[in-house]
C-alpha cells in the first residue's frame, strides 16, 4: 500500500506541485482542508508561498495551527516547505507576525545592503549539519543544489535543530530537523531530482514508522 501523506490546504500554497512531487516518488498524497480529514495519515506536509501572516492566519482559522503543534509534539512525520518552516517558530520580523511556536526562535530578514539582491532567488547548495540524517540520504552537500525564493529565514535558538545551512550574505539556516520532523526554506518541488530525493526520503521515514507500528 502506498504511503498516505496529507497535504494541508489552508487557503494558499503550491499544493499541486507538492502533490505531483509526492506522486513521482510513489507516495499517495491527498489534499486536506481540516484536521479531521487527516485521520491516520502516515505523514503530514505543510507547503507555503506568499506572506507569513496570511499563512499563520489560515492555519489558525482552519484549526491546523494547534493540530500541527500536536502532531509534531507526538513526533509523527512532518514536512514543512518555505512558509511551512517559518510558521513553526515564535515570531517573524515580517510585520511582527506570531508563528505557532513549535520551536523557539525567530524569523529574520536578510540585511539590505548595496549589491545584495533580496529576495534570495535561485539555486544554491546546502551544507549538512546533522550527519546521517535520514532526510538527507543520497544527497551530496558539495554539489546538489536547491531552489530558493525568500527574503526571510529562520534563526532557531537551538543550533542542534539545524539540518543544513546555506551561504547568502553570510550563513543562514536552510532546513531544520528533529525526530521525524523536517522543514526546508528551499522548495523541494522546484528543485528537480534533488528535491524529489527530499520527498522520497520523507516518504521512506513515514514507511519505516508505519511498518514498525503494525
């Protein structure tokens, strides 16, 4: 049976791109609009593009803010993409938005200066900070590149939360991981074969947990 992965629709986000990426790696994704539709999904994905304030407002209005916090608290497989990473923190410099506060830390903006293009847009590598992470299986930190479009990035209070870092006007956190939770500032669904590997690794984590719980 294919891996049942629920994709949260809170009124915005690149849902179809994420759904298609998961289909390509053999998962069985489905888009859900309320927590009661998630049921016993093997994994949960929170995509996002646009403004963080709209994202968090949508999560709260749909009941997903508390649901996501509880899901991650139970260490069930979770994947956040772009705003789906930023929303997990306490506060953002983007209009002082309060996130759902799963992790301590804040979301900050790249510092404006002559010669620096904001948003950070295009392809970049990511340096692994958690060797052996199942979410980074079969990826090469020296050569594999991922697609970014963002003006803000997460700054976790706990450095052990950082899965990868990326260089752009200094070093910033480009993905985080703890337990069965992973979240990326880059867009795996726009990152071709390397991005599909992220989705495949997440699906494999879901599969292993499902097989051990049967």
